[in-house]
């Protein structure tokens, strides 16, 4: 559920947890080699202000029964 915390913070639904701010969470997930790099990247991540977004609908593209406004592709090189 760690990705839910990151997403909820990005959309302004929750405050950014300390372990995410200081880079520990992303380093622990193996996404960064050190906490400083992770913290710098998280600090640069755009975030919406609380109350700016009312909700987000997310689904696998092949199974979505709606026409999406945005499609996000994610991968790891």
C-alpha cells in the first residue's frame, strides 16, 4: 500500500509522510540507491494542494469502462 500513500499525497488527500520526505521509504523499496537522492526527487514531485482534487478514478487501461482523461505509463529501466 506504499504506492497509495505516495499517490494520496500527490493528489492532496494526505500529508506527505516523514519517511517519504526523508527518502527512507523509496530507498527501502529499492527505487533509489540512497535516501538523499530519493528525498530530492520526492521534494521535486508536483503535488496538489489539499482540497484541490475531489477524487481520482484509476483502472487498468484494458479493463477501464470509461474514457480516461489521462493515461500514465510506468516502467523501470
